[in-house]
C-alpha cells in the first residue's frame, strides 16, 4: 500500500486516537508478560526504573558527540539477536542508565563513539550485574588523558583451599595383616540413561512478544521524534524534511489558523515561525506512543511552544508511518491548552 493511501486511511483513525489519548488513562502501554509464565532466556535484561519514561529522558538529554561506549550487551538469539551499547561521558564520568542501539565507530582519540543512537528502556546496570556487559576492546579516557576507572569487575571465583600434605604412611605391622575380603561378584545395576529431549523449548508467551514489539515501536518512533525536535529547534529545514513524509497528503495543523496540506507548504509555514525566537520543549512525563494499525503509530505529548517573548503549553500529536526508508511523520496536530496560562510573558 502506498504512503498516500496509508495516510488517507489513517487520518480518521488518528483523530479518534487523539481523542482517546487526550483523556488521562485513555491509553496504556502493553502489559508486561505474566510473572512465572515461562523461564526467561539467559540473556534477559530488565528495564531500568521508569522504563519507557526513563528512555525518553535519556534520549533528549544525552549528547552522542560527548559520550563514548564503555561496553555492550546482547539480547535475543539467532536472527532476533540485538546488540545495545552502554555510554559514559569520559569527562564527567556520568554513565547513561539505558542501553542504546546504533552504529559504533572509532574516534580519533581511540575511544568508541556511536552514531544514529536510539535509546531503549533496557538497563545497563542490570546487564552489568548479570555479567552480560562486555567491556573488552572499549577504551575510556579521563579528562586528563588517563584511563578512567573501569566498571566494577565481577566478583572473582573463590580460590580452592590449599591442599595439605598427606599424612605419613603408618609403619608396617609386625605380623602380616588378614587378607581383604573378596569383592562382590555381582556388578551394580547401571543407572538408566536420561531420556532424550524430544520437544523444542517453549516459545515466549504472547504477552512477552507483544511487550517486546511495543518497546521496539516506542524506541523507533521516539528516535524520529527527537530528530524532528532537534532539527526544528536548529531551524534546519532540510533536516526537518528528512523525517517528514514527502507527500501532497502530508498535513500540518498549527495551533492557530487552518491546516496546511503538502510537505513543502508545511515546511514553508514552519520556516516562517523560525524568523523570530521559536523553540519546542517536549514535556515527556505524559508522552504516549500507540500502535493504531500495522506499520502505523501515533505519538501524543505535551510540550512548551516558544514564539517570541511568549511560551505556551500545547499538545503535539504526530502520525507516524513506516516506509521503505524507515519511520516518517505523516501528519502533525498542535492543539493549545486553552485552560492553561502562559508560562512566560503576557
């Protein structure tokens, strides 16, 4: 199905989704897998505290130009195996809480950087505690050019107790000892061989699969949203265009005025606002990502919109569609909170 047809079919669904998500508690994230449903795989890594919200905070606060890789861990198996990296600021020594997917590269200083990072809810501390974090091959230098303190090593295995010298053999008795009793002639019955395993390991339960899919969707959508926010705040038209669906059916509904159709006219409208003091400041505590249909998602979050001397709270809602080139924003709705007052100015 073409992107234009997808958008035409999806916009009515998106509008109804906005009404649902605008109500507190109207949308919930995927339920976690039932406790004790199945034995987790050996490389299972738990989510960090606050889960998805924690990954949002890290995504908007971290700076990949200043942070380096201190180690990586992998989850899944076979074709589903994924590698995630744990980052640290070598100057401040601050470690990021969540694993980040991306493309590692060798920096000029010998440390490993990361490109196109997308933050996940998976906890680096949990991976390290379980011995899944691989730090070999990653150089981390301090601000003085000396090696920074490495991660806390795993507790070493206890050394076996030292063997004591055997006691001296007793002196031979004066008289020959009695002959030992003859061993029994009947051999003991052999132990039964273990039954061969005929069944494959039980697959993950449906709730676990759904939770994993929901987490992946959130990471992908939020990565695109962050690129949009960074590009818009930098007033970079080409970078904004790179994350928008290039279509005459793209729609931008600003907080004031009529909706604009088409990617190019929408970019023109955005660029007009950039002539003054213009900024978007996401408020991530209430951000929600919902999968409305296959390859289609909806993101709703409050943010602060600064235009000139005035900053007002608005609700930003975006329709996301997966294309051959990755996720793209296909429509943007910006709705003011009429009951709130401006946070700055009159």
